[in-house]
């Protein structure tokens, strides 16, 4: 009488079967701990996306810094050329403006009061590299 209920009615004894447990209850399950593995995968994916986002943001920020530094340096060089300063001094001033903006002047080409230059900015994260930007400044040559 281990797996049944006993019901006594008068002198007769009737055994009623005990219903089987619901599937998965009271039995040894083979998927124990699978949620832990799934959650580790989800956490790993979120971490990978976060790191990728930070690397992308660093590259975009370096690109913006490079463009701003190139524009400001070109304006500084052109302004000095318009005041009659020598090209070497004007390009040195452009290098200083680029440096203040965390960039390095790579090239400075002058012609009269017109300047074309390029700067580089380090992205700040290993493996991302540098951002390069070019800029031109000087009087409007279209004749408008």
C-alpha cells in the first residue's frame, strides 16, 4: 500500500490509485542550471555591445575633434597670412592651435593668403588608431 489511498467503506477496503506527479515535478531534470548558462550568454552579448559602442563613440569623437582642430588651425594660419606674417610663422601658429585642440599638424601648404592643412587626432583607445582631417581657409576665390 505504498502507492495508493485506502478507503474503508463498511467491511470492504477499497484501494484508490494515487495520480502520477505532473511532468517535471519530483523527477530528476536534465536542464538544471540552463538559465545560468543562458544568462551568462546574455550578459556576454550585452558586454560585447557596450564595448563596441564605446570604441565606435571614441572613433566618432576623434573624427569630430580632428575636423574642429583642422578648421581652427586653418583659420589661424589664413588670418596670419592676411596680416602679412611669413608662411613659416603662420604654420607654426596653426600647429599651436592644433595642439591646443589635442591634434597634431601634419601638413601646412600656403599660397598667398590661402592655406590647406591636415591634422591627426589620436582616438585614445588602443587599436582604434587616429582620425585625420583636412581643411582649407582663405579669401573666397569664386569672385562672388
